[in-house]
C-alpha cells in the first residue's frame, strides 16, 4: 500500500479537485508548476535559508524526562512551538510565498480560524512586501482579538466574513470566492492539507521538514532514525501530515491522530471528523466531513479554534480508512488538563490544539523502550485567555 | 428520446432562463414560482438546490440558499414538491446544485428521481468536466439527463473545444471572472470575450449568465449567444415584491 498522493491527485479514494470552472485555470497553473518550482535548487536554497534564519529551524527534538518516567516510555517532543510566530504554520506560508513570487503573483489571500495561519501569512507577506488579505469569520474575529491585532500590525487587511456560520469554513469559502474574482494577480495560501489538489500535497511537502528533521535527530539521539509512535493533533491535519510525511510508508512506525471530541462525540458539539464524518466534498476535496444526512456541512465545535474544521485533509481520510493511522478523539476537559500538565511537568505551555495530542498518554499503554514522538505543534500564548477563564488563574 | 432543452434552443433564438433557490422565500413557493415564471413567458428555468457552502455564488444566492435551508428545504422535499409538476409545466427544467448533497442522496438515485419528475438536465458547478466524463456521463445518459458545463473568460480554447465535444444542451458562459451577482452593463473586455466565443462556432448553443440584471445586459447576451440566465436579480425581486409579481420582473427584462 502506498500512502502518498497518486498521479491524479488522490490518496486512495480521497482528494481530487472538485472546483468550479472559474477556478480551473488557477488550480491547473498551480498543479502544473508546484513540483517544478519546489524541486528547483534555487527555490530549495531560498526556502531552507529562510527556515533557518527566519523561522529558527531546525526545531529541537526534546527528550521529556519527567513525562518519560511517569508514563514509562521514551517520550520526545518535536518543538514546532518554537518556530517564529509560535507554531508549525509558518513552514507552509514561507514555502507558499516563495512559490507565489515565482508564479508572478503580487497579492496574497488566506483564510484563518483562530488566527494562527492568518498571522503566519501576514508575517511572510510583510517579509516579502506583498499585499495580504486575510478572511476571518466575524465570530472568530471577536473570539481572537489578539491575533487580529497581530495581523493588522503586520500590515494585513482582515476581512470579516458574515456568510454562513461566520467561522473557519465560511472564511475558506470567502477566500475561494475572492480567488474566483481575482484569478490573475492573486495566490491563495491555504493553511492546512485541505482544499483541491495540489494543495494537500503541496502543504504536506512544505510541512514535511518536520519529519525530515525528526529522522536525523532520532538517529543522533537514539541511534535509529525512526520512532515506534508518532502522535499529533488533527484539525485539517497539517502538523500531523508534516510529522508523518517521511514515515508514511515505513510500517515499523505507528501513527496516532488525535481529533477534538469537543464536549463529547455524541454531544452534538464535537469536531471528531473521523468518528462523525461521512465521505463528501468540502472546499474542493473529496474527504470525510461532518454533514447532515442531506449533505449540508455542519458546524463543528472544539474549545480549540484550530481543530474545529468540519472536514479533514484527504491524506488523513485515507490513513483512517486504511487503518494506517489510529484515530483517537479527546474532549475539551482532558485537553485543557493536559495544558496544565505539560506546563508543570516540562515547563512548556502548549497550544490547546497541541495539548489534545498528549492526552493519548492517559489512554494508550506503551513499553519502556518504545520511542514516542509528539508534535508539539504550537505554543499556548494565544490561548492564555481561555486558560485563565477555564482554570480561574 | 427528445430533451426539452434541445427543443427550446431549436425554436427560440433569444432564450431567457431564470434561476431561483428552491424553498425561498418560503418553503412551499417552489411550484408557484415555476408556474408564475412559465406564465410570464420565460423559456427555461433553473431550480437551485440549496447548499450550506455555495462556493461559486455571490451574496444574494448565498442568502437565498441559506434561507431555504432554514425554511427546512432538503433534496427529498424538493423532489416531493416537484412530483407531478409536468402536468402543468412544459418549459425545460434544470436543477442547479452543488455536488455534495447529490452524493449524499446517491447519484444514481438522484438521477432516477430527476428522470421520473421530468427534469431535463443538471448544472453542478463543482463537478469538474473530466470527473463527470470519466465517472458519471454514462449514468446521466442512461436517464436521458443533460449535464451543462460552465466556461469563463479564462477557459482555454482547447478546453472549450473539449467541453463542446462532450456537452449537450448548452454551454453556460460565465460573463466575467466572478462569482454570481448583478452588474448593470458589460464592459469592453466582456464583449470581446463574447465575440471570441461566438466566432468559435461551437456545436453546442451557448447562454450567458452571471451579472445579468436588466434589459441592456439581456440584449447584449442574446446578441452574442443564444440566451441569458438571470439569478440574483430575480431572487432580489422575489424578496421585495413576492412570487405573484413575477410577470413584472420578466416584462422589465424583455
């Protein structure tokens, strides 16, 4: 079984490009050029250089001593939270901004939910001196004021989205509509491994630097370049895709994807797409998504804004269907508690998204010599207010 | 087997086709909108199957679509409303909707129901031509349903030729690089694009949509193609004046 994308842009049954004809030229341009451009040595040089000097890569692979002792396994944290702007998101926006320049685009649009991808996009646009418009649901703008301010400081225009449920999925719709209206000068930087082909593959490739580094770092630390487990949280799934990428076809490595159960899978307030979703089409991709029996896309819920996407990237839908990855869902409360636990046991305040992944330690039993790598995908600064209110800090 | 779409293009050189969202303004308005449109002399009608996430539509259709969903519209309800509609409605009927609700209904079932009701064709903006060609064309043919495709000012000549080759019914020319919505006039670039397509002498008739809202844009459309499709402007009118006044709207166009 091959877990990479095939020539037609599918991961097994999932993926493809279900787009209106108006987007066809843009998507075709991207599809025909993304590999050519990103495999070019000048591109690689610029990308690697910026990841090093601007993002701060390689990020450490940190041995979590106290966690390892308590849970009786060798636990490592891939410190993506130490990236510039506070999460792995910037790996992708750096790649896409260089690509956009090479395609001759001088205007960037993006969607954002919690604001992390919006900030990462506004950041690279400032870096390159390119116009930037970020679509954000009106509700999210209210909930994520500090990130809205960050984007504005960085010179981006934040465009409030009032359609539909006024959250991430509607912001994505609105960004796509903008692209339809501005097909010539604009590049759309999608923030996750979602959307029409080639986006899922392109974003996964930009994030694959995570597993590339894990490979060489593990070799140095453990004398072997693969772990027994890779564990990451999944909303759209970009940090997980980056962590899995170079191990997808290495079956010695087990993968665990952690989704947000919200208030519980059966509560009607959840974002656990693998448990609640059915195959369908969202944002131009055939994948698993949460929807009514009638095919209307429903609004997910999670306390972490970065995980409440009603779909999941087609790569993950394929990993789920083929059972290559095990999918576990974690409720708000467990995730919030792990926000505290990780802070107090390792001195790392994680993003709430990231905290979901660690809750696997309460569920799965590991052997003492097993090597487990968590993607510590983002830092918790953006979530302080939520933590303050939740724990009455 | 004859398809009403072919008939209407054979007999009428200046088609006026009207789009509306099923279940809007009120859930049970669907059939009464159809009757009023036919009585007002429109040549063809597109029934919008509402979707929560209509990517290719502007604010007016987004709103009518979500209002229809709030009113309780579903695929099954629409089919129920349309049962027996052919006793009274003779104009070609097209269902226009996004692919996901059709997938959930089951494509085969969906086509079968359309056939039984007397639907002549479908427009599915997010079902790409090649996916249709490879996976669904045989099924549509089996039920005698036409599937119409869009082209835009950005669509390449090769692709237009390909679309022309596998098309039946008509080709839906998107007037502009845009989502749906109203504009008052066409600009020079658009007219140039209309002329370019006309000079290609396609086998399939063409009909212009997106941005048509008045006599002027209707007249230019039928000058360069076989007809015009109006959506947003009619939906706005329905909201303001109500279904019974439909005739007034159609008279204001031609």
